[in-house]
């Protein structure tokens, strides 16, 4: 068992404030989640978000979820690029408690529900908790990973690919804020908010059933691409310009993809082979540029650091200007 666990946390709001919001935490050490006293799996990270929110709510959700995922006796170091989240958790909370949760202007403290929950989690944790500020977007590997995880989940909430997933205190802080209008609240969360269910009844991975396997683990891009034929539900979020459609069909087979990610491709049924769908005929148009897959392969615990091959095509619907430019947003990647 490690004596010290280091975790990166981050929050993101697209179009802050009141844009789609995401949060994430990630262990620095591989398999840290397997140590006794931990409630999360060996994946070593978690992420969530909502259709509305702010960077501050996302940052606090990430800190709270990191604390709850690491309840053991080890020293826990939480790295964050948010001075707000660190100060709320360590300095300002002391004065707010003395002043009856009023700020220096005698107004109610914003995000009180989350800050109170963080304070309680720290006070009840057997092991010590330390916060460490890191500069954001400066090449810190942990910070870059959680930033990408948080932004990806925020984007998925915006596109409707995933439901909102926050700690219940995050929902309360959000819905009590000025940014609550139009927030999509999952039905099971609404039951808790209405007092018709207990917060403990919420599944840990609430709102992410579309990206889970039979064991309840979240699927990464690598996992999705290694599945049998079909269109993965979680392959939205492609940005940039589409590559040449013909070139995307010359990559390796799905078996090679699985092997490159240390996964085993699922065998085809020996009874009834699945008919392959016909691909669209080449149009004669050529496209060159970069695309970005979401979620990124590096978020998979099976990622070996090497580029992975994909084979398929991108469904696009938009307008090409006179110079031949088309902006792609949240297009589906279809495996042939």
C-alpha cells in the first residue's frame, strides 16, 4: 500500500459561466485505486458534468469526488489549478463557518453545499489531506489529463451523448445558483432532490450507462473500437476537418486494434455471421486535415502509449464554403 496518493482535479465550463460543465479527477500512480480503503476501481479516474454550470462548481465537484474516492489512511495530495477550490477547501471555509455561511458582504456563500461537503469529507477522513496548486495548461501530465476528461464530459453533456453526473451537493449548488435555468436533471437525481429517494441510492456511475460494459466499468475509445461491428454510442465529439474517406478504410482490422490496446476482440457468432453494411461509394471529393477523437485513447488503462489504428468513416452534415472548408462538430465515427 502506498503511503501517499497524489490526485489531479479539474473543472471546466464551455462558455463559462453557464456553459456545459465538466469535472474530473485522476490518480497519478497506476492502480492506486486497488489499494485497501479505496472505493473506486483500478481505472484510477472519474469524470462527470452537467448541461449548465461554472468552472467553480466543476472544480469543487472534482475535489469532493476525489476525497470520497480516497477515504483511506494514506496521505492524500490533491493537485488543482484552481486557487478558488483550494482556498474554499482550506482557508475561506473557516471564516464562513464562523460567520454563519455569510461572506464579507454579509451575503450567502455561493456553492455552500459543495464547500460544506468538502469540509466534512476532510474532517472525517482518517488520513491527512494536502492541497497543492499547479499551473494550468503548462504541461503537467495530471492536470492535462483531468482537463481533457472534464472538457470531454462537458461536450458530451452539450451534445446529449451523456446525462449529467454530479455529486448530489453539486446538483444542489448548481440548482440554487443563478445558472440553474434550463438544467437537464436526470430522473433518479430529481427523486433525491424531491426527497423521494436517498442520495445513497444513486448509482456511482449515474448517467453513464451508455458508456459502461456489463461489469459497470466505463468504456474508453479503445474499448469501444474493439467491440463487434456496429456504431458505438460514445463516439461523438469529433472536431476539426475530416480525413480522406478512402484513407480511413485502409487502416488495420478490429482485431489489430484490440491487440494494440491489449484487449481481446469479441468473436463473431459461429451460428449466424453478421452481414457487413455497404459503404457509401466514393464521391471523388478529397478531404485533408486533423480530427480529434473523444474520449481520448490515453484515458484507457490499456493505452500503451502508441498510436492506434482505426477504420471507418465520418458522417458529416454541413455546408462547405468556397474555399472548401467545413467545420465538423460532434460528428459520429462509423466503423465499417
